[in-house]
C-alpha cells in the first residue's frame, strides 16, 4: 500500500488495476465510494456553465452586471479555498472519512439553498457553501483513495477520482440540457447535486477510516483488519511493519517539532524534503489553473456564444463535446500514468495546450475581424428608439461608418440583429434589451449580444476539443496524483492542504477575471495570455517536478532531499565539478 519497507514497484499496465480490483473488489468499493466526492466536485463546478445562462434570464441585474456573473461562478472557488485550507487540518485531526462526511453535508445544504434562492445574493451564499465541500473533497478524496490503494496501482486508482471529476462535469452538462424546458430550469440544475451527496454520505458510513490514520491514532487492530481486506494474507505483515516504522518516525519528528498547526508548519518549511515537495506540488496546481481550463469548464457555453452560437440550448449542447472529451481524457490518463510517468505526461500535455491556445487566439482574432458589418438603414428603421446609443451619432449625420461591424456594436453594450436573408450579411445595431431580442426573433432573425455570427465558429469547437484532449490526460489529473504521493506522511495533510489552496486561489483569479478580461482585451487576447502563462508553467514543471512513477513514498523523499535538478543542470554541475578537480 504505501510507505516504507516495500520493494520498488515495477512498471505496470492499466490492466493490472482491473485484475487486482477484480480479485479484491473491496478496493474498488472504497475507491468509487470516496470518488463520489470527485463527482460532486466536477458537477458543482461544471453545472454553473449552463445554469448561468438561465440565471441571467431570470435576474436582469445579473445579465447587466458582468462582475455579478463572475461572482456567481467564482464564489464556489472562493469557498473551496477555505474548504481546502481547513480540510488539511481536519484530515489530520479527525480523519479522512469524517472529512468526506462533512463535505457531503455542505454539498447538501448548499444545493438546497441554491435551489430555493429568491435573489442572486442567496445563490452566492449557496455557491460558497458548496465551495466549502468542494475544497474538502478536492484534497480528501484522492488522499483517502491513495492511502487505500496498493502502491503498484496507486496512480491508476487515484486517477479514478480525476475521471469522476470530469464525469461529474459531463453529467452536469447533461442535466443542464435535461432541464432546459422544465419550469425552474437553473433551480433544478443546481439543486439536483444534493442527490449524489446523500448517496455518498450513507455509503461512507459503512466504510472504514484510512488504515494509516487509524494506526497513527493507536487503533492498530482496526488498521490491521482493513489491510487484511485489501492485501493478500502473505503481504499483510510486511505492510503493517512498514506502517509501524513510518508512524514511529513521524512521532519522533513530532516530539522535536511539536503538535500544533504552527509548529507543524514551521517544521514543514524547515524540512528540505517538504520545501522541495511543496515547490513541485504548488507548481503543478497553479499551472493546472493558469492554462485556463476552468474558463472553458465554467464558461464553455458563453465561449461558444462568443464564437457565434447565440442559442443557449445550442451552446450547451456543443459544450457536451468539451466535457465529454475531458472525461475521456481522464480514462486515457488512467491507462498511461503508471506506464509513462507523471512528469512526462504533464510536459507533453503542456506542449499540446500551448499550441491549441495560440490557434484559438488566431481563430477568435480572425472571427472578430470578419464580423458582419453594420447596416445603417436597418439600424435606424429597426424600431422606434431602438438604435444603439453608441451608433446613433453616425445615423444623425447619415454617415455609414465602414469601420463599424458587429463586434463594435457588442463592445458598446448593444445587440446585433442579423440580416433577414443571410446571417453573415450586414445587420442592425440595436439597443440591448429583452424587448429588442424578442422583436428581432419575431422577424425571423437571430439576436446576438455575446458574440457575432462567424464562419469560423466550427474552428473554435474543433480547437477547444483538441485543447481538452491535450489537457485531460496530463494536466487534468496528474497534478492531483503528484500531490497525493510527494509529501512525507507526517506532513501530508498540511502540505496537501497548502497545495490545494494554491490550486483554488489560482482558479479564483482565473474564473473571477475571465469575463472582465475578454471584455477588455477580447477573446483572442485572453487565449493568448493563457498561452503565455502555460509556457511559463511548462518551464517551472521541467525545473521543479520530479518523476514519481513506481516509487515508494520513501524513495520520493530521497529524490526530493537535495531538490530536483533537470538533466541539463545536472550535466552542467558535473562538468563544473570536473573542471574544479
């Protein structure tokens, strides 16, 4: 399973996971039950992508205020920062199982609050409560799975949690589509997340605590009973011996550094293994967010509307492509992570991500340049007092500005009503309002307010899909695997919490600024910025993140003791030593 005294794991294939869990189905029961936390994580972060479109329709103030939309989306992330920070301490103090149960209660209460919300601020409160649960689940579920898994299939089993996260996001898009024509639309979308939380709560009541945590808290008989259900009889004694050795070493360290949070934090930061581990763990967590993935997952329908798909239903249906590919990519990660390694997958993933982001920036730039022109006569005659306020000065002088197109109209907070005969032909620049949208539709035309009609829209779908294909097998799941195995046991909860907080803090920055950023520099500029931040992340991953494939935890500690140095720097260092000698 886990720590000291076990021979180095051989490189394995994905099929071994299925063989092991088939022979010991109890392992898969533990993994899937805990993994529902990942499903909830995915559902509650993904569902807002579609729900936001209908919240905007019900509450005019949300539709009119970009910052309020960002608040509704990002407050789950803000709550997750607190949940992850508290979760690290709670995991170490009360155990992994109890942490998952508390997360479930938060999921349930948050879902009910959102479903019954009479105003946007109540939705925000519900999103914060759900965020607390997401933060705890984001670090507790993979930690519980990791500590319940045999070392030789640990990576694949922890990847199951990543699969359930992406599966939860895909499920949220399906649920969104299912409730499109149901009264209450977004209330059902947000409220239904209580169901899996209730299921997990009762499942976890029947499951044990982590054997590592139990042994650490002098519940050795319970720990042995669990290990006997996970391992063949001939391996149990070796596991217990390894566990005993690691716990004794941990307690000896605690006698030196102390038991309080601040004492542990001071001890952690003074330990070179933990410092180097945190450098690697925080690097991969921050890089995962700054590639821009959660702008795609949280705002996918909105991005597709930027690309010219005005219909809410069409945008959500097309978003299934990205969420489905994300789930599929998690399966690929499970197949590859223990065969090709964590570090290699992340580096390859980053190269693919950067390429797709650069191409997406070019696609959105060209779409903006080729946006339909404004028909001055149509804009004047469309409706009484219906002409866009920013376009009115041109109409008063009877001028027809050749440099004005649909994008100029939308940037002026107005709407574009497409041409009657051809969507890509010049159309009317009109006031942005529900009445004007209805009037445009009554004339058999399409009303655009987030993006313009574009012949390049299909390219946005293709490269968003390729972006997800590049992201999911590497940067999608591997950062969580790395953080579940890179810290010494005595600091695992604390260090894992710090890394998770860095992930959610980065997520908050990205999700809270996306709409404002696209308004300021355009979709093209935003994707280009993500490409630059991704390239920066690639450099730091190459420099700071070690390969942990097939290593026992004590071997990872030894690797980190002197700090990771990429092969280029190692060669330079050796050459210098030779010259000196």
